[in-house]
């Protein structure tokens, strides 16, 4: 078997309550990682695509974050309800989910709209501004 | 700041003693991750290159393993003494360290020589055969 076609890293960093920066895994359950892994398995992609937990990806203001390599697509504010679309669109059809992507200028930037072409939701404003 | 130019994931998975497969982080100290991170900082690459811990990369027989994206270079049996060369050659000069690279046919394969162009050392034979 060759290298993985795609390799997903799900930030599961957990900060102490009251930390200056938000946390991708506030409740310590790493649910997003589990759901993505289960969905990849269920889609029959287990041998071609790996889903790993990672330490802090340093995009805390946009978390929970997921990065997909080798294409280096960064997703921000990923919710468990987004998992099915990431699998179907990005991992099966090869079309990254634009509505979840962090814009290039948002990476390493706490204050930005971080989702191109989409109006900010209250949750996003609250976290990012 | 833009995306990371390179993103290293260091497997820090730790299995229970007596497990069927070996463990990349047998003593639980994640020393390799710490050393790589410190060396990247010391080389002034911190803003361009990220070093993260990851969960099991599933190349346990060749561990400790490190994968470098976006180029998808896989290193196996990485020792703390290899850190300086990875920094200088791969991360500064852009030349992956061939002697540490897992051959394409070794990925997901427990039994292989897994280092092209290099004779097996006793440690490697013991682990892989």
C-alpha cells in the first residue's frame, strides 16, 4: 500500500478554562476526530485516507480546526454536522468544502472573517473579533 | 502570515507495554517532538514551519516516525541525533534526508528494508523482520 492519498489532522488541543486563547477541544472529548475517523471508515476510505489527532495547530481563534494534506486545505469552526459534507465533497469527490475553508489571509490571524463568501455568524464574530 | 511552508507531524503514540506493535513514544516523553520544535525555533523557522505531535500514524514498525507535508516525506526510526540533519538539510536547504526516508513500498508494510540505499542495522532487522 502506498502513502495516504489524504491525511487529515484534527486539532484536539485542550486549554485550561480561562485561557487567553480558545480551545479546539474544550470538553476534552475529541468528538470531531472520532466522527471524522468513523465516517472515513464507513465510506471505505480507511486504507487511503488517515485521520489523526494533532496537538495545537495554532489557529485557535478559528477552531475547531482541521488541516488536510497534501493540499494544505485548512478548515475552521468545524462542527460535527459538517463531517458528512467534508467526506462526500472533499474526500470522495475531491472538492474542498469552500464554506468551511480558512482564507489564506486568515491563517495566523485572529481578527478576520475567515470564511470567504459567507456572512459572519454570531458565533464567529464572538470568537474572532 | 500565510500557511506553513512545511508542517511536521511527529507520532507520539504510546502503547501499553507488551502490545503486539511497537510504540513511537515508548517512554511517554515525546522527546523527539520537543527536540524538533526547539530546533525549528532555534533556526528561526518558527513562523514558517510547524512541528506538531500527532496520534498514531500507523507506521509503528518503522517508528519513531515523522511525516513532513506538503511534500509527504515519511521518516522512519528517527533518533534524536537525526534532528540537526533534518533541520539543516530538509527544512533549511530543501533536501530531504534520504537515509531516513521510508521507501514508498515500505509505507504500511511491517517487513521491508525501509531505508533505501542503506544496509540494515541490527536494530532495524530486529524491529522489522
